[in-house]
C-alpha cells in the first residue's frame, strides 16, 4: 500500500475525524479511503449516464451572496425544468432543480458545479 502526504485545513480535518467516528473506523487513513470510494462511486454514476436523463439535482451552496450558481443555471437553463431556491442558516442556500437533459449536458453541468469548490452538497437523483 502506498503512502502519500496531504495538507488539509482545520475544517477538512474535522470532517475527516467526523467520518472516522460516524463509521467507527480505526484511523484517518480508513476515513480517507472511505471518502475516496464514495467519490469514486459518485463519479462513476455520472460517467455511466447516457441518453436523456431526468431527475432532481440538490445543491447546498455555502454563500448566498456568491453568484456562481446563477451563472451555471443561466448556461443550463434549457435543462432546468423547475427550480426551488431556499435560504438556510449561516447564509447558505438550498437549490433544488428538476432536470431533463442529455447525459452529456448534465455531466458538464455537474462537473462545473463540483469544480467551483463552492458547494457543500451536490447530489443528482435520477428518476
């Protein structure tokens, strides 16, 4: 097994410790492996999409004042059939969108959202 070194901020270290505790794992390395496997499954789900895809996209963004999601939504407005925006605590926002899209366009949209690093939660639930 290979050994790597990574730098994490305090928030990420806390999240890692929370994952370790929640799953009863023996150490941080197991928590990292668990998180990698979860991300790998999510990436494979996106990669395996094909044809026309419909479902619900749920996003929690961390800063209401930051317009990054509005720009992505404008770019993909033809795929968004319905949208709900709700304000949460600590200036966070919940975005719920009903999506009907080609798999390629949805994959592009999800990659854009993930690549910003500004969403605390992103989940597409395929119908």
